[in-house]
């Protein structure tokens, strides 16, 4: 008490699932293939056609925009961000939001698969079920003018589950800069500021609305497996919380008070 120079709380690491609500049951899959796409038989071969179109679109997007292509190995599970830092720094130096690099990895994902069986008439019929498969995933590493370094990962197999990673402290830094609030930054937070109350107000503003605007803005720019026609019919991603971390940074006016705090806490 009386020795805290700064106390600020903010959403920190934000990790989201993105899924298509209308493709979560086998009946919905059949409706997508037959009713929406108009094919007489809901054949699983259509999964491959859509997936190949998506893969070609990603490759063309990278080539047309001069975006680096990085293949992740099995030993890069915990070091993907470190590999991408030079690319993110290069994009950040431009001051313009953009795709810094595209990472490619083989990972296990829960996707739709199908088994063929015959009916009493001898006609083939497919049984759709979800299974864990090792498939290609694309990591779109982005530098965003509002959020800084982020990524959106999209699975290349139906129904194309995605993951989104953001950092709330990075967003708060950029908002504070835009309104002229002075601060000394930490690698993941704040060490000091000339207006603690205003900084906390900024941190408190970050919520689902701001995050969803970010998601929709980037989904409109990236090559994706779903078309505008699919989106108009409701086949599009929604985000849900996978892992959310909240940081609280307490800065003391002298090191001895920090030591006393931790001794008391222990």
C-alpha cells in the first residue's frame, strides 16, 4: 500500500477457435454438398475438390504478393513465432497491415471423413463422421496496425477449422500511441505511463466487438476455401474462446517493495 507506481490489467494472450456452425453434423454436410452446391450425390470426393482449390489459391496468393513461404518441421511446435519474427519485423517496418509470411505445417485436426457402404438396392451410400487426421494447415502470420503481430491458422481439410491468436497488450499499446498517451513498454505489457487511468480505460475497451471486426477484416483479405456464395448462405466461421489470459502488471516504486510483496505472497 502506497508503494505501487502502476497497476494495470488487460487481456493478454487471446487464442480463439473458428468453426462453421452449419457444418457440425453429418446431415449439415449432406445439405451443404447436395442442397447448397447442387450435386445430386453428396460424394466425399467433393471435399478434395474444394481443398485443392484452396491450396492453389494460397499458393497463388503468396506468389502474387511476394509473401515468404515457411515450412514448419515437427521440431518447430513451440518455436513457430521465433521463426516468423524476422518476417513480422519486416512487415511492421512498413507501417502497413499485411501478411508477413505463410507457414505450412502437418498437424492433427478433427475433420470430416466418409465411408462408403451399399444400400439394399446396390447403390453406393456414404457415411460421414469426424476423425482426427494429419493434414496440412496454413498459418497466415499477420502484422496488423491495430493488433501488431498475430496469426490465423486454417486447416486445408473440410470443414476447415481455424485458430486465431492475438495479444491484447499489443492492441492496447497501439491505441495508447494513437491518442498520445506516453508509456514505457515491456515486451508484453507496460512498465510506466503518464496517464494510468486513461491506459486502463483503453484496456477495458477490448472485447468481442473489436476482436470480431479484426477477424472479419482479415477473412475478407485472405484466400479461403469458402466463396462469397457460401458466406451468403451462412457457411462462414464464428469464433469462440479457446484460451484467454489476463495480465495484471504491478510496478512498485522501489525494488525492496516488490521483494516484500512476493515474500508476503509466498
